[in-house]
């Protein structure tokens, strides 16, 4: 069967809904994950939002990734962030899902990544690399804001990276395997990372 080509158009109601729902889910998971905080700045050993945001980047491209931006802003008060730090983290939190979403499309990884060993390994590597970049930059932000010291950077960077990888690699594939066929059937899967879909439907 020939692969369906996405219908691309300008952003509309579907993309707004995707951003809103992704932001809400990310925020709720972030608040729930606050109980796993083990380092200054709200760094957690198991970052619950990663379970959702990596699949969202694969399903919805940039529209899903925006959930990390707005979701971080929404849950920032629960970690005691001021506006400047919350905004900085909102930008930083988009790094790893963007890496995963772009890698999935560039390497033609099956969105339901657990279907083959190759696809799972490529997905895991993308998560590991994206999380590493995000952890280094994020902890640089913590250092600038005085929430960690140079001596504390190795520990806080490792914990940040571990929290992203454990949640993303272990549990994200379950969501991808279960929900990817549904989003494709509904016309919500975005083949292009920066593209849009016309004619998508929420039900039916």
C-alpha cells in the first residue's frame, strides 16, 4: 500500500488544539514529577513529562514540541521558578524533543518505534543525545541563575540527563506503539516536523 502523503496547509484549529493539549499534559506531568526532585532547580531523577513529549514530537512535530515550552511555563510556579528562570527553562525543555522529532523524520524511524530493533535503537540514541545537550545547557542556566555551583554541575547535569533518558526510553515507546496507529487513522500524524495537516479529525 502506498504511503499516504500529508496534506499541508496553514496552521489552524487542529494545531491550536494540539499545542493546548500538549501543554496541559506536559504541565500536569511536570507537577506530578515534582515529587522526584533530587537537585536544586527542580531537577528530577524521573522526568515524567518526557514520557509524553518525545512521542508528541514524533506525532505532531513542532506543534507537539511547543507543549514543552508552554507546559514548562505553566508548572514553573510549582518549582518556585521566577519568570526569567521559567522562561529560560521553557526554551531549554524544547531541545531534546526537537532533537528526537527531527531525527525520527531524517532517519525514517517507524513512529511506533518498538516494531523493530533498528527503530528502537535509533529512537533511544536520539533521546540520549538530545537529553545530553539539554542537560548541559539547562545546567548552564542554573549556574547563571546561581542555583548550582561549578562543583555541583556534574551531579545536577547527570541527574537531569538520567531523568530524561529513563522516562523517555523506557515508557515513551509504549505510548508510541499504542497511539501512533490511532493518530495516523485520525489524520493527526504530521509527516513534516514543521508542517501542518488539513482534513484531520478528532474522531471518526
